[in-house]
């Protein structure tokens, strides 16, 4: 497909693009904001710190999306790293507590920025075998995808309506299935929980600056895997979605910009952000209008909506806090089922790397830490080592 010629016209606002941007923001936020909150809580954040993180990452996404869309005149969608949040949720409490997790988020932001500034580094990451990267991601999110089963066993009356909404929307409008399930979850929590302790002051938006702690364990267990899954599962596919729709951006400035925004959000508890993939298709495709040159408004409107959603982070986090953790994990599990299916398929597609992918998956899901380093890193390392070992043996033979 030939490159799209972008018009520089201040009067090119598109209502179709604006509508696509609103839909994209709603799907992106409502689908997995519960995952972000629970991930931060699991690595040691208080409810106020988790609200700060959700607010910071939402604003970072919004600012990056608006700036990049206007600058490039392309519908650049930015999203938090859902695989990265799943990684944090799978790791749980870390040595050094939440300050160490903040340190890891800052280091991941530095690496994401360097991936854009240092082109060889970006090329190295892009060469990580897709089968191994997908197997690692599948291992990270598998336990979360089982959470709906646990929720049905423990809270059948509460979770059954959520599951029913999800199933109905899968049939009616698949892309709205998770957002509607998330809304149903919040409604059920509101109707069945004691909210008397929640005050107006506790739901007002505010950012909390944390004091980071840097150590080798959090670097290897969190920062490096977070960097890899964000690059492999979001940044690279995000560029591919733009390319498929006829846009040919220079990828490195996009990586640098989202990395810098990740770095700015991290001290406030914000997880890493990167280019969106699924929601990017909404903004860059025909849903955003017939004229590709005007679709960049979808990225602008999507970014503006994320900033508004971020201001409601305190209320959303307080509401989630009164729910049993497995209930929130179950909604996150529903949101990640598609990602699990895609990761498993992509990890096993190539029969030459299938053994390495399976070992990566098993080591990652085992979750055992060696030398204070989590299973995700070891799964990736073992998988890459097996691939190159088999390749070397094949070349000798």
C-alpha cells in the first residue's frame, strides 16, 4: 500500500475519526484498568498509590497520543503495557516493596527511551524470536486467565452476571465485550459493597511522588522483562498496524516519546506505556473515516479522553478496593483471554522453534525465582538459548 499523503489543513476535523477515538479510548481504558490497579497493589502499592499510578499512566498515554498524532498527522494510539501489567500481577510482592517496584518502572522507562535513541538496541529487541517472546507472555498471563473459573467457584452469584454480559456482548459486539463486563463488575461492586468509608477526599484525583529504590533483583525480575514485553507485544505490533493501514512512520521517535512518557509517569507509580495495537486498528482503520489524512483526529480525541479518565482514577480505585481480589483478577482474566490465545498460537506456529517455546512457557508459568530473579526472565533466557543451540547443531550437521 502506498504511503498516505497527509494534508496540513486546520479545518480537517473529522467526526468519524473523533467517534473512533472515543470508542478506542473506552475500549482501551475500561478493558484493563482493573488489571493496572490490581498489578500495582500486588507489588506493594497502597490504594492511594495505585490510584496515583493509574492517573499518571492515563495522563501519560493521553499526552503522548495527542502530541504524536498532531506531530505526525497520523492516528498514533498509545496504551499502557497490558502484558507489562500482567507481568507485575504475576510477580506479586517484590524484594524492597513498592519503592523497588517504582525503581524497576523507572529503569524500564529508561530502557524504552534508549530503544528509540539507540537504533541498534531497538534492532536487537526486534530480533528476539517471536515464538519465545509469545511463549513468555502466555506463561505470564495464564494464571490470570484461570481467575474467572476461581471467581465462579467462590462468588457464583456475583460473577455470573458479569460472565453473562461478557458472553452476550461477544455475540453482539465483540469489541465491547470486555468494557461492558468491566462496567457490570463496577455496578455489582457498587450495589453489593459497603462504601460508607469512602469519602469525597479519598476519590479526588491526586498524584503521589514515590521514592524509588534501585536494586539488581528488581532490574532483572521486573524492568528487563517489562521492557521486552512492551517492545515485543506493543511497540512493534503498533507500528505494524500503522503500516498495514498505509501509514509509514519513523518508528524510533515513537519509541523514544512513549519511553520518555513512561519515565515521567513511573515516579508516580505509572506502569510503562507503548504504542497500542488492538485499539490502534480502530483509530487507523476505516472506522475512523474514509479519508486517511483526517484519521489522526482519532488519536487526538483518544488521547484527550484518556486524560479525562485519569482524573477519575481515585474513584475507580476506591470502588475496586472493596471487591475481593479474585473478582477483579477474573475480569482481568477475561480481558486477557484473547492475548493468551494469540500468544499460544504465535508461539507454536513455527515447528522449528516449538520445543524452545514450550520450555519457555513452562519455565515462565513455573514462576520460580533463582538468585532473586523471576521466572519470566529465565523462561526467555532458556528459550533463546535452546533456539541458538539447536540452530548451531543443525548448521554443524
